[in-house]
C-alpha cells in the first residue's frame, strides 16, 4: 500500500512531461534558430540549473532527515520525549540570503536580455495587419503579401502591427518575441532568421472560432535571393498564360474581385491579398498545404474547412470552374521563384 501511495503521485507528476513528448509540436522557443532563440534558451538553462539545485538540496535534506530520524518500533516512546531545539542564527541567515541572491541574479540576467532585445529605430520595417482570420503584410518597397511573410536571412526585421477587428497576437516562436496586435494602435516586435527556411507562426491570442487555424509562415531567403524576390514582386503583372487560366480570371472577376485584391485585376480589401498567391506554400492562413485539391476544396466551401471564416461557399461552381480558378490563382507568381523547396523549420 505504501508503494502505491508513493508511486501514484510521482507518476502523476511526470504525466505532463510524457504527454508533452507524445504530442510535441514542431515549433519551440528553445530551438536556437535566431538570436532571440539563443537568448531564450540561455535564460531557460540558467533558471533550470538553479531550480534543479534547489530541488536536489531540498529533497536531499528531506530524504536524509526521513532516513536519519526514522522511528523504530522499540523507540516509539522517544517521539514524545524529544527536547526542543534552540534557534540557529547562522542557518537562518544562510537560507534567507541564498534565495535573495538567486532572485537578484535572475533579475539581472532578465534585465540584460530585455535590454538586448530592444530594436533600434531605422531598421528594415514590415507592417502587419491581423484580421479574423488571416494576415496582411506590407513591405517598404511598395508591395504586399498575405499569410506568408518573406524576410532576408541575417537581417533584423522590425515588424509593426495592428489589428482590424479584435485583439490578435503575432508570434513566430523560432524567430522573435510575440506582440499583441490591438485595434487602433501600433505595436512592435522583431524577427531575425539565421538560416533559410519556412518558419511557423501563429496568432497567440484567442480571437474567435477560427483562432486555432490562424497561422502564418515566415519565409526566410538568403540576401541575394530576397533582393531578387523584391525586384520580381515590384515588377509583377498578372497575366493568364493558358486558356484555362484566362477563363479562371473571368470567373475571378465575377465571383472574387469584390473581396480580394490582385494587382491590376481587382482592389478588394475584405479578404487576403492574392497578388502573389502562386508563391504561397499554404492555404487558409497557414493550416493547409497549397495543393490543387486543397485549393479547389477551399474555393468551393471554405467555411467547412475553417470555422468563422468570412468567405462564403460557392456551391454553384462546377468542377471545371474550380479547375479554371485554381489555374488562374496558381499562375499568380513571378517566374523563377519557388518557396516550396525551402525546408520547414
């Protein structure tokens, strides 16, 4: 019975750890893929080491005391005859001073980290607008993307954001700290990637029924590749290359142009900007891979895939219509650029 009473609480204490391993996400703030990640990992290890020392000392003394002063059957009477102990001033000073020094040390390293994460003014600045449930990004060179933010590797990017409807939060755990996006206000964070790749981001504030599927990707490109992307994005003019895509453009103007913007085709602002849609690797604000089958299913009935989405279903579109629309949207990208080959981080 004693073994069961000891084992069950101990097993319960470790269950969250094992469940965390079983259902671990692919993204973590402890993965050092940026200066921010390195700083977070440093702080985590400092706190972990101090906490481990405290646990070892406290449980070590507790275990020694239980073993040293255990009661034998024949000595049971001595429990009631123990003499009282007098105060120990030296011991009291030690157990008061040590925790105080630990707290001051943690305070110091935390302040150091906060000072290091301050972003100097005048850096490369990208603007983000959060909506239920997608993201719009505006670049200083004058073009836009939605749901996938493209940044250069090795350069610190100043992200200035706001929300159009309710409280949201912008967070790319591998690349920088999160920040609340508040309607009517501008808030600020930063991103920096060490390696090229596609990094997962998410809304970190409960914002409605579609919150869990309000994701985004940060696409980090080498400096030369990013410069090529900027030039291509600035010069991009949509042109339907095939008869199927041309039919898709006609259908887009009829059914989608009121809500979505495509440079040179439509100026809608209700939904995400689709000007460079063909470069995207995901759909529905980052929760679906951008495949032909997923794209057609999304066009036909987006609310069935994402709760709360404002895009209405289009049950009257035929399979041929869906194929034409998908062909037009997939063609909305500059030649020679393909982000799908970048590794997922």
